[in-house]
C-alpha cells in the first residue's frame, strides 16, 4: 500500500462535537484546516459567559443545594445525588476545555492534518470515524432516555397530583407539587403558570448540562480512538517500509526500462519480492538502494515520534479530566445502583427505566475512556511486533540500528493516567466497578 493522496482523505473528524461545543458555550472550536485558534471571538465571549452562568453556575448550583435542604425521602435524595455528583465534577472538565483549548486543538491538528505527511490508511481512518459516531450515538441515546423518562415520570406524577387535589375539599391541605428532577427552587411554583415555567427551565437545564457531559466525554473518547488507530496505521507503515522503498525505486526508473510488471501495486509485489529486488539491483547501486530504504524507515521513525509526542501532550493536558471521570463514575454508579434496586423492589416502572438508562449511561461514560485508552496502549506496544515483520533481515546493519531503537521505544508502555493515581485501562474499569459495587453493598445493608 502506498502513501495516500491527501485529497482523498476524510476531513473534520469532530464536526458534530465542534458544533455542539460552540452551541453549548464551551468555546468557538475551529477545525484544524482553518488554522484559527481563537476560542472566544468577539460577541461569542458574552454568549459563553451567559450560558455558563445560567446553566452551569445557576442550574447546577440549584441542583447541588437540593439534597441538603429540608427533609428528603431516600428515593429523592439518592436520585438527586446521582445527578449532582455527575454535573459537579464535570465542572473540572469545563475548566480544561476553557483554558486548555489551544493544547487540545493542537492535538486534534496532529491527528487530522500532520499525520498525513506520512504513511496513512484512509479506509482505516474512515472506519474509525464510523466507530466514533456509533460510540457517540450510544451514549447520547441513553442520555436522552434518562432525561426523557425523567420528564415523563414528572408529568405523570403531576397529573396524579392534580387528580388527587381535585378530590379534596376547600378546607383540606393540598399535598406539595413536585418537579420531575429534584432541584432546589427559591420561588413558589405551585400555580399552573409558575409550574410550567419552572418545568421548562428544569428541562432545558437538564438537556444543556447533560449534553455538556455527553459531548465532552465522547469527544475525548473519539480523540483517543483516533490516536490508537494511528498507531495501528504506523504498524502497517513499518511492515511495508521495505516494499514501499523498492516500489518507489521502480516507479522512478526511466520509461524505457519499465515493463508491465512495474505498474503492479505493492500488494502484488510482495509475492515476487526476490524478483523485484533483482530488478532494482540491476538498475541501482547498493548505496542508492540503501538510501531509499533508510529514507523509508526514517519516515516511519518520525511518524512514531510524532504520535508519541501527541499522546504525551494529551496525557499531560487531560490527566485531571481522567481523575474527575474516575471519581464521578465510581460515586455515581454506586448511587444509581442503590436507586435501581429501590425502584425494582417497589415496581416503579417509569423510574426504573430512568434509573436503568442513567446506569447504562454512566457505564458507557466510563467504558468509553477506559477501553479506548487501553486500546491505545495495546496498539502502541504492537509497533514493536510490527518492526519484527518489517523485512529487517534484508536491510543493512545501519538501518537495522534505527529499527532497534524504534523497537526499544515501542516496548516502553504508552499509557494515559488519571493525574498519576491510576492508568486508564480495562483493569481500571473493572476496579471502579468493583469499588462501586462494594460501596453499594454497604449502603444496601445500611438501608436494611
């Protein structure tokens, strides 16, 4: 396989995420091909301040106050606490997206633009884009189910409230009117007009904050998956470096020395490597052949270094984001497990659907980052195996030394960490799930 022509490559890997980030007020994210790093140009700064004050500081603030104000039954407390944990800890991620915007954009530019200066596999890049879209859609789907069922449950409960109030006489004390999502409201909302306005405010707030969580997490997971895919492509680059060097030499031959076999692609040439080597050696000197092979291998080495530096920069930039993810997931999953068990035991079908959807969303949220980070580590380590399959035995000792250096570097694990406390991988995912279940077991015993 030869180097892909840039005009054929996919562009704007994160178009959907960028549009959502702009709409949600998290910065005017520019596509790498625009060459613009401005985060809050002109009027957009005021739009961003307004949205973050109203929906993040305002709505999340009221949501945070609610579990600790007044008497709360255990159902309301646990359901409210699960949202509070998720939304409050997301504020740390918001900080990273506001103030580390330039670093994240440079990482995206490396993945979308800079890597195309080297060997690429467009088909694999397109498959990766499709996978990221499926991953994003699955998380958004369960997020919408959670928010939608919350509103449905709230609407049904309000209709029951109206039915109950209609049966009361004028002297009877009316039961309090409740909202779908437990949230502290500093004004009275018992009348129809104020209730509808508050209901709409709460729904928009849930959608806004929920999409902030979903957009940030799926964007980060997609970025990790693209870095992992680039290491897989790098493996192809090393394994085909020798054949591609010979293919380039054949294509550079004068027209009168070429025959029909010279137009064959590199996959066919692999089956007749000895014959192709003989043909190349009949026209080029050993020095010229070695120089071409060395150039091909050095290009792979530069590609390897580019990807390593990209991953290291991302690890430093987003390490506290991963730490936030682990803390919020462990607490939220534990709380939601308690809620699910309560809803299942009391046969609250609508609340049970909401709790199960939220539980699945929390699992996917954690899995996206742990599984993609684990895949990144595995693909980076597999570069060493790819070098062993690079026809190194046909290369000169000088070129072999370059391959040995690359192999030694590839054998050093390339990992994403949560602020140095844990590595993001499959074992971390299982550890978080075990810890959440342990806390759930303790809370369940306390309930009994």
